[in-house]
C-alpha cells in the first residue's frame, strides 16, 4: 500500500478538483483524480510537448463522450511508466484525448495545466482509498483480483 499526497483546489466556488502529482516521460505533471471517469486519460498536446511523436498514438474508432462533447476523437498509448510518489505502474494502455478545454479553464483560474485524468480503471484495479481529511490517496502495489 502506498499513500500519495493530494491537493484539493477550489474552483472559484464551483466545486473542487483533486489533483495528484504524477511522474511520466521523465517529467512531473499534475493530474486530476476523477472517480467518475471510467478511464485514465492523457492530454495529447501535453504528450506531444513532452516528446511523444504523432505516429506513437494508436488511432481508435471510438468517439469519446464527456468533457462537454460527444464527438471527440480518441487515441490509445501504452505508457512505459506512471509514478505517483513511490507507487508505480508499467506499460499501462491509456486513452489520449485533446484536453485543451480543461487546461484553458485551469489557466483562466490561474491553476497549472494538467496532463490528464486519473480514472476508474486505475482507481478500481488498485483499490483506491481517498482520505479527504488527510488529503491522501492510498493505492495497493498490485492489481486486485476483481470479478
């Protein structure tokens, strides 16, 4: 079990977002922890800026919904390593979308941009426990055997 510190930001009276620092592609980024997101998603533009080439993205026939649209082109990418503090996952296949609308909104509120959304696929598989009072996320080191 690993305890990972969280940051909870106030969205100007419009609710809260939970942020977690992630280490990806030899860089540190912020990521939104979203228990309502079915999958972990990374921002295509941020990945390109970090050195991923367009040809590294696997195009899908899936049109993603959410994030204010129901017609967003999506891609897949196997990320070699995703680290949150001392917790590590290797070779995770993740969705890639254009999250520029989220980062635009964050910029308007003077928050740092995010690389993506940590979603239910990882949170469920690794037994996520969120402690709002202590501002921590606890994850198991191995995937749970779920049915």
